[in-house]
C-alpha cells in the first residue's frame, strides 16, 4: 500500500531515547514518503504534541532521563488526542507490557530489534486508521451544515425555542411532523448544540432495515468466523442515537430497545457478555403513535419512554415566510457541494414558491431548487417559469390568464368572489398571517382589507407560533349548501 505523501497526512512523531534508533526509523519512513519529527525524551515529546498533534506516534516504552515513561505519555496522548494512533516499541518487551500498552489505547506493540517490513505493515495500517478517523471528524463537522436551522417565521422561532431548551438536557425527545419537514435536521441541531456534540450521531432508519436484520444492525453480532461486529447502538456510545420513523420498528425489536433504555446495556447477537452504553435517544415519526398503540402495532411502554419531550415540527405550509430564505440557503449549498451556479431568485419566483403546494415540505423545496439549478437558463436569477408550479403562457395570447374549468362556469359575481377569497387566503398565508404586509402587497388599506376578509368569510387563527388564514366554518358550510 503506497503511503499518502501529503505532509499533513504523513506526519509521524518518533520518540526514542536512542539517537540511532530515532534516525534509523526516520530515514526508513522518509524514504517511503512520510514526514517525521523526532523527540529524545518526554519533555520534547509533549512539546511536539502541543505544537501540533501528529498523524501517528512511534513511542519507546523506556525513556532515560525523562519525567514520564512511554505508558505515561500514552495515557496523556489518548486522553487529550484520542484520534492519534500510537505504536509502542521496546527492547525490553514482554507480554505484560504489551497487554498494558494495548489496554491504555496503543494501536500495536513491536519488540526491538524489529523487522523493517513488519514495522512498515503496522505503520501503514495505523496511518490508514488515522486517515479514517480524520475523515470521521470531517464528516461530523459537515453534519453541522446539515444541522443548520434556517428561518425566521413565528412557527420556526417557536420550534427553535423548543429545541434550544432540550439541548441542555439528556431527556429523550420525540419529533413529529410530515415527511420532509426537517425532523432529522432538528435532531442534528440538538446534537451539535448539546454536551454530546463531540460524540457520534448515529441515525437508525427503522423503515429501511429488514426486520430479520434489525437486531444485528442495532446490537451487533459475535461469531467465531468474523469476531465482534459492533452494532449501531454500540457505535453511538457517548453520543446520540436517532430512531428515524420509529413506528416502523419490528414489534420484537421494540421490547429489546425498551430493555436497553431501562438498563443501558444489551448483549450482541450470538454473544453472552453485557455491553454497557451511554446514549441519548431522539426519535421521530410521521404517524399517529397513539393510534398505532391502539392497533397493537407499537408498545405503550416504549412510547412512554421515548415521548418524554414531544416536539412537533411544523410543515412548510405553516412557515411560508421562510421559503425564500430556505431557497437561497439551498442555492448556496449546491454551489459549494456540486459547483452549481450561484443564482439569485426573481421576485416572481419567490412569490410563486410562497404560494405553491408543498406536500413534500422542505425536502421537496430542496429538490425543486436543485432541479432548477441543473436545468437552469444561464446564471441569471431563477425565474418563475423555471419552477414546476408555473403554468406556461398560452403562446401568442400573451397577457391572458387561463381560467380553471370550474371558475369559467360561474357567473361573474360568484367567480370574482371565489377568486378574491382564494387570492387573499393565499397572500395572507404567504405572509404568515401578517395583515399589514398582506395589505401592502395587495395594494389595500389595512382597514379595507379587514372589511374585505370579513365579507368573504376569511378569518385568521393562531397556530404553531404564527397565524393561519382559513374560511370561517359557518361561511364554509353556507358555501357548500
């Protein structure tokens, strides 16, 4: 395996009190393309680590004239820089020292005089481990992007206020809401702002795992042929496990998860030893779990354990004010991740998106933006005609509005009243129930708009921290008679 020749990827610190050994190992590694740093005692070693942690350490157990021996240095490194692999070498090696070093977190132990080929195999494997750990750190940092909460509407502010409260505890959270509304983003937001942010965030897709494999996936497996394979719960130790669509978890697995929540331990499939875990659990569902419980498909006891703090995630229809900000966020994100054009949004496109139907919520908005950027017309602003909700102009009859069939069959007075009602309902919901902003946009005085809404039977009610417009029930019943 060819070593990575990037200096940051191949920086190895060699700590040995014998100058000849230090320089011999350094020469071999430099010939292989690695960069090296040398230390003769514990003080030099700690100074090098404090200046910049290496990608890997080769550490002698016995260091003459040093305040710390190799085991002490190993303990310090694994405490402060746990991702740095440490290969222990010693001329006085025995099995007890090797076991002690491995228990303290050493990657491997090599006895002097060592075989150069053996040394290179161990170092190459350890460097690969170091690379994978750095990639994991990078992915965790990237998760911060996927945990960004975007919006300023009343409904969004209400959600964020609830999330901010639960980040400071270890309480279990149940996120509910429509598909694509941003439940996993909310879960990741809790993670990156909690005291477990440095730990893993492990997502369990309850719907996508085959029922017969669910226990292997969650608890791991032990077998003579393949040894120990850690499951997702063990991988989430010290962090957060997120059960996405928890209602899809098989009934048999539900009872075992309940036991894990009670005991904080479990046994791997095929194993006998108890595995202790320190986990915070966040769950999400699009289903009505009390109805699932009544139908016998979900355990009441598990629901009670998971539903400590229920938080509803509002659909996009309740936060239309956020749509332009979300769209611009996705444009910038696709520019960074895929190199797609960094385009603006035209006023017509913004207005259309705020009035469109979004059954897929934020996920659907993201897909619409990605499609517009891929199939886009140059680098200018995204226009309304590029969006799927836009009805194309009828060719040569430019300037005409094509009437829906039902509207075209009504007398003028009824058609006008129906149009005004639907138009004003759309605009009020677009502006989050803000009458002043709606009046300004439609070109009416606020008092005149109030009178018009009353005559049309349109009322606004508080919901999810904002206001939503709808037909008055009596008016709606009268319209249906």
